[in-house]
C-alpha cells in the first residue's frame, strides 16, 4: 500500500498493489546493509556454535579428564540464567576487551548464548554412539579428532540440524544484545535496524511493513524446508534415564 491508502483500504488484499515499497526499504531504508549484516552474523555464529559445541560435547561424552562432570553441569546450569541476567557482566567484559560496537564482539557473545543447549543436545547423541564405531575408527588409524570428524559428526547430523535451525532463529531475531553492543548503523542486524528505521520514519508504515516482510520470509522458508529435521533430531536425541 501507499501512505495514502494504508489506513483507508481495509481489504485483506489491497486493491492497488505497490511493490515499490520493497525497493524503497532495500535502498533508502538501508535494509540491504541490515540484511547483509544479519546473514554474516547468522553464518558466523551458527558455524562457531556447531564447531565449538561439537568438540566440547565429544570431549564430555567420550573422553575422561578431571572435573568433567562439574564442567558439564556448569554448562547445563547456565541454561537457567536468562540472557538479560548476564547483561552487566557481559557488557563489562566486552568493554574491557575493547569489543563494544564491533562485529567480532557481537559474534562472540552470540556464540556464547547458544553453547549450553547445543552441548547438551550433542552430548546425548554422542553418548548413544556405538563403541564399535569408535573402535573401527581407531583400527583405521583415526585419532580423537579423526573419530570426532569421521564418526561422531555424521552420527549426530539430526542434532546438528536442530542446532543450526534453533540458533539461526535466535541470531536472526536477536534485538536486545544488538541494542546493547552495537551503535553504528553499518554494523546493526536486521531486527535492530528495523527499530532504528521506525524511529527515524515513524509514519512510513508501508515501507516499514515491507522491511518486516523481508525480515520474516528467509527464516520462514528455512523452517519450512527443515522442519522434519527438528522433529527427528529432538525425538531421537532425548535424554535417557
């Protein structure tokens, strides 16, 4: 719709479609920058979470070292702490590391947010991995990293799919942490950029709605395409006992 018809046209489908709002939002609304930032953050954070959590979960499941259970329960306990409850400590830490208003600082914080759940889910899969597979990998000359890459990771594909989907949703929709750490509009993700755009253009509802649509469509398509993996991963990786 246009600004003239947005409060007048009450039809479910507008009588006059105006697709120019998407072009205006993408260019003048700076949504191209916000969209690219969200893609970068999502790819980097999800990749980092899968890499770090899979290594940690494999160590907790298949290796023996002092304090293993204590460290694992610390990760599990961290799931009970809501993200806003860690804002003060998180902001102080990031400030001391001089990572405020940087891509790297935001990516590190978002990786930290998704680690606990990912480690717990992957560990339940690695615990179920038959010892025979591990023995066969050793006979073929694989070390610990070789077993992790060639045996454990393929075995946990359903869990990895769930981790990718859930964390992609989390990063794509994140606003509070982005508001806390990012001030430069060139670094803002899509959800933070939407609020900035709304504050600067509070009456331009058609362009704002076009931006919201562009923000929602990618993640909806991902969920529809991978929804079967969510069910499979959660149902086959339940905690036993």
